[in-house]
C-alpha cells in the first residue's frame, strides 16, 4: 500500500485502517509524506480514543505526536493548531496531562492569527466539545474564545490549583517557588495575549494573578480595581479580597463576591473566608456563613475539612442570624466600603 492509498482510506473515514497501514511504513521510512500521513492518521486516532474513553492510549499517542511534529512541514500552522486542540481535549479528560508543560514548549511566535481568533456565533464546529467549547447547539449565542486563549485559561486554572490546592481532589498547594516556576512557563503566551488584546478582562486578570504571585501586590490591586469598575464577576471581588488586609474592606469584598454569585456551590469558598474573618468579631454572622458552607459541601458530597470542624467547635451553641439579617449585612458593608 502506498502513502497516497493510506490518505484515501483516511478520506473515506476508515481511520483505524489508515492508522494500522501507516504504522509499519513509518517504522522503516520517515520520509516527508510518510511522516505527514503518520501525524494526521495518529491525530484522528487520538480523537477517537478520547471519545472511546481510552485515555491512557490517547496520552501515549499525544506524546508520540509531539515527537513526530517537528519533522513535518507545517507552513500553514495546521499541525500546530491540531496539537493545541489535542492538548485542550486531553486537559478535559486526563488527570495526568499538564497544560503548563505543553504551553512551556509552545512556539508562541509561530501561532497564527487564526489561533488567536475567537469563534463568532453560529460558527461552531462539530468537534467543539472535545476542543474545550460548549456542546453543539449551545455555543451559538455568544462569541467563543480563541484556541490560544483557551490554552491560557486552562494553564491559569492549573496555576490556581497549585496556589490554593483542590479540595475536591485533595491536592495540597505547591510551594511558592514551584508556583513561580509555573508562572514563567506561561508568561510568553500571556505576553502575546496582552499584546494582541490588552483590554481583555481575562488577560488583565491573569496579569494580576502573576503580579500577586511575584509579590507585586500594588500592581495587582490596581488591575482588579480597574476591572471591577467595568465588571462584577464574583471571582474578581474574591481575588481582590485576598490582597486586602483591612478587615472591613476585605469583608465588604467577600460580601460582594457572594452577592454576585448565583450558584451557591461556587460560594462555599467565599463564605468560608468570610466566616474566618467574622470569627471572634461577629460570631452569629460567622455561624451563618459556616452553616451555609457546610450544608452546600455536604449536599455536593464533599468532606468537611479539619479547619471547618475546628470552626464548628468554636461556634458551638451560637445561633446564626437569619437570611434577611445577613442580606442586610451585605448591603450595609458594601455601602460602607465602596471599591473606589
């Protein structure tokens, strides 16, 4: 069988047959077209293995593709774009995959304009779910981030897990030095994102996170204040609260984070931080926040940490305030401590 015939099999949708045909050919000859065929047939199989939930096989194919990719002509950047999509797919399904490692080796200067172009409503592709996009039929209302932007988002998600740990998987935070190393891995991609779209909310937020990690808190605070003048995302209030030392303004920011988060499951961290802040200052309100936090965690099947149990013991016998009383507290705090 010739390479041309293998490509024809692939064109017909016979990707398993094409993959099995090209492997022995590639093993004895890594010519231009043999290598190209090996790359694209393996790419097809990687997507198929993920769909089949054969994740370990998909991981091994991805590693093999990383070895093959430098040996193919990629003048139009399509192979690089394919690898970026594969990385997004694996990041969704693999516990072992690390986007930060992929981004570190990404030739940022070789990314095309298309890699930085978001999808407009109605331009959803059929393989969108595996590319980190909303399912087909749900992505037609809003513009969708570019492939490069989604890589950046995933990388910063990993950095934040490194910073704070993950109570779902019980991963402990990494050391500050390790987190700094991760920041350096992603900086070339972030710098290019800022060059292309300096006013983007997410890019500015990522810069604030980097400044926070590097100890330049003043610069981070300035960015958050500018962002909150235009946006009211709960996580922005919460991240600014982490950089705020005065109890009153800090509590007000956490109140705003809770007020602006519609899904209770995402409020548990904010409520826990507010309970810690109120403990010993206003125990009835601290008990309210802790009670809400514990109830949500139990409903979601998450364990109650040692830290939470200690607080429960300290607040034993304290009657929490009512919902109405706490909502009034949120209102008064945000009026007393405006952001700007």
